[in-house]
């Protein structure tokens, strides 16, 4: 299926099935996520909804609530674990909050500077890591359908171009609440501030913080370029969205419907990955046209500074978990 076949639906907050099945026979699922409608994640969600409706003859339809309409990612996940939302797209750090202290296998994915490139990250997360965490979803009342994308994070600021960790020293950088991102920026020399994403644009504009870090797709879709001058392609941390269903919702579906939902989630996830790869090749040039000054720092110099971050993440996730994950990374390189 090509993107053109559903492009006209992307602006809508839901995919409603065409005529043919009575309302009584149909099951409508709620899918909530935090990406903007212009982001590939939302387009992938629409693709999944279209595929599920078509292949189930409209017996199962999906209504999509993008851009935090039902709450931010953490709030949506909590609702889903209670059965109030059927489908969502959490990242690994959203899940690790519900794991026991000191034994958080979802937390290790975001170790800084461990992946060579996107393909390396996919080999790890789709392969040995997927086998390792397969039982963890069940403990959270979730069913894992597919790995999607989110991407490598990059650093922006308004003070100066960044080529080495010395250029980061003293910069006030906003990160989300995840300890992995906080410790990474601190190890690089930044002064870290936690600010809600909804308030980030204004905080950057007013100079409350000097910069922030996010994937290129987020920087573009949320127009961070309007309030930031410098973009450093650090690719410092990777993580991904995952398509998950609540166990309660999964149990209500017929086996054939479950199969279709999983297959369409996987198909949409692969499209998302492919699309983001294509998009990243053009996003840098596009952001430059919009006025950002782009640098390509020495990633090895940054990696050499990361031991404090590794130590903090190991304390949070468990040293054995970190070592096991690093072994997977090395064996798939």
C-alpha cells in the first residue's frame, strides 16, 4: 500500500470505516499518541487503521487521537494499562517507569552513543532485545504488536555551534524527565532543566533555557527551528515508539482479528522506519534553509565523556541489565 492512498486522511483525527458493516457488529478501538499530525508516526497510525478496517471488512476500526488529545504519552499509557484506551505508541522510557527499581530492562535502550546507526539499533531491538523483554509487556497488561520509530536525538541551542563537549559546557539544556537523557546531557557538560514539552517553545523563545534535544522529525514538525539557531547532529540517544494493545482489548478480538492487527501494526511500523530514513536525508537541508546552522560533532569525543551517564543509568536500570544489553549491542554490530 502506498502513502498516496491514505494521504487525504492524515489531517483527520480518526479513520472511520466506509459503509458496509452495521454499527452493532463493529468494534471501534481508540489509539492515542503524542505526535503531531504532520509527523510520520501519525501517518503510520492512519495507515494501520486503514489496513485493519479494510482487512476485517470494517468489523474492527480504529479512531486516532493524535497530539496528546487524550493526555501526554505517560497519561495515555496509564489509561491503557487500566483498559480505558485500546492502543498506544509508548517509548521504552515510558514503560520503564512501571518496572521495579534497579531492574528496569526497558531503560537500557537509551544508553548514549551505543548504536552505530539506525540499522544497528533495529537489529538489537528487533532481535535479542525483543526476545529478552517479551514477557515484560504481559506484566504491564500490554500486548506488543510491533516496533515503530522515533529516532536518534540531536542537540539545538541559541548560544553557539557545537563541535566538541567543550562547546556544550555550561549551556542550559531542556530534557524530558528521563534519567537517561538528563545524565547524557550532564555528562556532556550541560546544565539540565526539565520543562514540559508543551512549554518548550516559549521557554526557548524567552531564553529560560539555551537549547533542547530531540529527533530531527520532532524539531521540524514542532517548528523548533523558529526559536533555535544552532543544530548539532550528535545522534546521542536512540529510542523508538512501540505499537501496543491493552490485554483487555486483545482478549476481545477474534484470533484472525488479532493476527490482522499485529500484521498491520508491523507493516505501518516498517513504513514509518523507511519514511523517516528518507525524511532525515532531506530534513537537515530543509532546516538549514529555515535558518539553522548545522554542525557535525565528533561523536567519539562525546562518547568518551559518557561514563558518568552509564553509571547513573546502571544504578537506575541495574548493572547486570546494562551489561547484558551492551553484550547484545556488541554482538549485533
